[in-house]
């Protein structure tokens, strides 16, 4: 068999067929959850608390990647550092700036009290000057 066809083994296909059979059995005996309950479950991920939890996990993960990368660089032999100093410098700046900064910046934005499900509508423009305009009602308007 060609190497490109070995990406999925027999147990991958067995697991996929098993999941499809379970779905068909659940659909046949009306055991599938209601659409509203699936929507409610998905809405739990779109809350401020879940955003903070997910961003905390990804921030910790990205910091772990950064620390492992720096320790890997420290264990390289001296002759390796001279050849790849530019690549290492770019890698460190990416890991500490972009990767960790993205999640930590979003985490700080979420924890600052911003709305989780989008930005609120901008406030109406305030007038520059107060203008008072009074027009007395006509007798026809007062009868209404």
C-alpha cells in the first residue's frame, strides 16, 4: 500500500464506523439531544467566564512553549549558536511577543469587564451645544 494511504489505519475506520452506527441508533430510538440543549451547551463557551478560562489555559500553554524553547536554545552547543543567531533571535521574539502576547492581551481585555458576546453599541453623539426650541401646540394637536 502507498504511504499516503496509510494515514488512516483499520482502527481509525472502525472508530468512524462505530460513531456513525451510534448516531444512527440514537436517531432511530429518538435519543438525540434537542437542538435547544445543544445550543445552550454551545452558549456556555460564549460567556465571559469560559473566555477567561480558555484564555488562561492558552496563555499558560504559550508560556510553557516559550520556556521550553528558551531552555532548548540554552542546551545547544556553542558552534550552533553562531550559525543560527538570527533564527534564534527571531524565534525568541516571536514566542515571547506574538504567541504569548496574543493570548495574554485577549485575557486582559476579557478580564477588564468587556462584554463577552460582542461590543456594545456606541453611545449616541452628544450635542456640542444645548439648543432649546419651543413650539406651542396648536388647538388641533391638543384634542388628540
